[in-house]
């Protein structure tokens, strides 16, 4: 029997990262490939207590169907989280809870993108976003970046030329780049959103994972000081990297008309995000355990990031170029070809697995004109000893 699939599937393929995991069955392999938080960092006891509290205080609500917009106590806790990060004048009714921030991106794709529409993303950017927007028929255009994130002047030229439906950015410790968009550029982008009447989507799953100094305020927090910009800004948040990806909790803050359309589309998808997960997270936040959890994660990731950077400098030297991240989970590396060494990240990935270490080549993270000399390394899930050994193996593969 031949099945006739939707033509929208012609524009996408399975995740290169997910496919890579099929190669990781070799015993003893050290993986820098995943984008997962370290399970050892999960506050299991705190989540257990929060789940018990949810079942004790409001068992009917926690186990019942819920509102598509989200469980009200959890929405109120999100407002508190955002207020602590400088987002003022936000009400629970101005956000919806999503099944991970990935669903927020999918809802934006459903509500905003028609076949043939243009969307601008960073080059490089989160692979799943490229796939998601292409699924809805978008022509995805890459904006150039440097060590400080997307370049505003180049972005504005692309907006003027292509008049995109939206611009998607990860300003804070981006995936895969790990870079941090500075304060001046954040303001410039808000200004251009207003001037060009273009929706900017700010995805912020990593903003709480800073190592020493907190990052600049989010564009959402800055929007109050840029008149009119809140009307052209959507903000996606997530609990996955700071509490637990298994709870599948994210949120979307957006202008009222866009938010209502997203609620409608979410009703068609899953009716509502798990009320039990939301009730558990609400109790966890109410108990005040998040600051201590974040402190532990920041300290651990900072040490691992330093160990990986030190290892790259000592073991691979001028064969690689990278910016030491100030937060997040990734180091973005470019192969320089110094001393005639490898410049193709895809070729190096295959030899690296033979040496017992894995990473993700950078090519899939580009919507256009992929830089084949790049690769993404995650320091989140390996301890320092395994990071040091893994980088030594990578040097042998090079």
C-alpha cells in the first residue's frame, strides 16, 4: 500500500541530532552531543514534595482536565518569575502555558506562517526551529552573527528586503552558539521591530544559566522602555533546563490577538498542558526551592564550561577557535585548519566516534549557507574528568 503524505513533509527531514544518537551505542563513548540538562542536578526530593503537595491541597484540579491557557496558580508563579527578572506589568492572562517551549514555537508557526512566507533566524540557530517553520511552508533566511550575537545592521537589511512574518532569536546563551546578545543590540532590535512592524520572537530557555554575572535584561523586560515594542514581541520561556524537561512545561507571552489565536490552535493539539505537571511546578516555585537549585546548576556548569574551554585550548590549540560562554550549556567551535588539520566538522564527527567521543557537527544549525567547519559541544552532562578525557580523544581524532 502506498500512502500519500502531506506535501509539507517534503520540506523537512528527521533531526540530525536524533539520528546521531543511533551511533552512540559504543561502550564507553563520551558524549558532548546532547542538549540535555544533567539529571544529577534535578531536585528530586523537591519535586517529590511538590507533587505530594499538589495531590494534597488540590487533588481534583491537579488530576482533572484544565484550561487551555494553563493552570492559574502556575501562571501566577510564572508572572512572579518574570517580575524577578525585570518584566513589569505582566498579568497571568497575558501568557499561556505550553507543553515545553517547543510547543510555543509550533503554535507560532501555525498561527503566523503560510506557505511561501519568509522567516528570519540567526545563523546558526536551534535546529528544531528551522524544521518547525519549514514544516509550515516558510522560507527560512539566516541573519549573520558574530561573537555578540545577531548583527543588527545586517538583520535590518534582511527585514527591509524580505518583509518576514517574524524574526526568531535566542539572545541569551543561544543554542548552539552559546553567545550573548549585548544590551545595545537588544534595544536596537526592539526599535527595528516597531519601525518595520515585524514580530520578534525571543526564545529564552537558557537565561537563568549564567555563571558569574547575570545577563542583560531580556527584550521582554526592556520592551517597557521602547514604546510600542510589546506589540511586536513574543517571548518563550521554559522550565526544562532549570527544573525538569520531563515535566514538559513552557510558556508563551505575546500580544493579545496572537495569544488568542495560539490558544485556539492549542485546543486542536492537546487541549491543555498536563495539569498535574503544572500543579507540581506551581508548588515547587511556591516552596521557594528554585534559587538553591539554580545556584547548584550554575556552579556545576560553570566549572564544566571552564574545563572544556581549558581542554580545547591546551589539547587542540590553534586548530580551533571559540568564544568561552558566560552561561548556558554549549561551546560553539570553529575548525581553523591550522597546521593542515581537519576543517570539516562532519568528517571529524565520524572519526571522533571511532575515538570514543561524540559531538554534533554545526551544519544542521544553519538554515542557509552552512559553515561546515563548525561543531557544537555540550558540557552539561559530563563531569570534569570525562570532559578532560573527551577533549583528549577529540584531539586524537583531529
